[in-house]
């Protein structure tokens, strides 16, 4: 199994540009989430989804949009990139029930906004 | 809201034992998880405690005291490859995990 796949691995954007970070999982997990990781800040939740067609905001949602049209895919859109969005972005998936605490992470997307 | 506190850095000698503490404040607490992340890598799940007490998985053990809102990760027989960041995280129902800021463990010879 591939697990959680994120693309691209690296990206450089200019301020004001938009882009979509892709995330796909092949484990049939109901839950998916996006975190950003900045030095000394741990992992902060951006948006999450508990199933296809359902999304909700996390701790730091401003400047980002998500959609969940299928169980497998959970793309993250940056509407108008800002230098403050320079970060490492991780997508994660997990199953409901007894395994809800066990997140499977993708390898991350390292984004730089200049 | 939810908050977790853990030390930012810990240094320990190869072959020794190290304990990484985590205190938390949250509503609707279900359990405490621990994740490991090597530099440049993705976090990986280590352990989970829903009930008070010690859970052992090889060289790693995790402890939880729900009454004290406290847990710790215990790493025994430290190896150089254990140098990484370790994150505690709380589970509250079906909402995503909330992570602490992480503890950077350096294992020295």
C-alpha cells in the first residue's frame, strides 16, 4: 500500500500566487486532515474532514480552502500565497473507532513563499 | 481550548533511559498519543494510552495519569537512531489530534 501520498514535495511561490497541495490515501480512511509545521510550533491543524462531503476548520484555517469530494482525496488550496504561509505541510489520514488516535502522515510538502 | 506542555529539548547518553513528560488541558479527553519525527521526515505513531497506567512496546513505554492530566514517554537502552523529535497529542472524540510543540531528543555517545 502507498499509504498517504502528497504532491509536490517542494514548491516555491511568489506572494499572491495560488496553488493546490494534493493529498491522496488508499487505506479507505474516513478521516483526513491537514497540518502545518513551523519551527518550535509543533503541528497545527488547518482543516479536517470526517468523511466525503464534510469539512471543518482547525486552529489556523485562514488563507486555505479544502474540499472532500471523494474518500481518497483531500486537496488543500492556497488562495493568495503570503510569506507567512512558508511552512511544511503534512496531510494525514486515520480511521474512526479504536484507531482514531493513530494518524498516518504523508511525507510532507515544503512550501516557500517569496 | 486544548493545550499541551512538553520540554523543548532533552539530551541523554547512549544506552541510558530518558523520560519525556507531557501535561495537557483539554475537554472531552479520550487519550494521549506519542509520535516520533526524525529530521526531514514525517511523524510516525508510537503509542497510545486511553487508561491510566503503563503501556510497553519494546524499548518504548508510555504512561498516563488521567487524574493528573499527565503522561510520559519512556525510552530505554537509548540508541543514536532515537535522536528525533517526540510529540504528545490528545484525542478528544472524533476531532483531529491536537499536538504539543515537541521535544527534541539528542542522544550522545
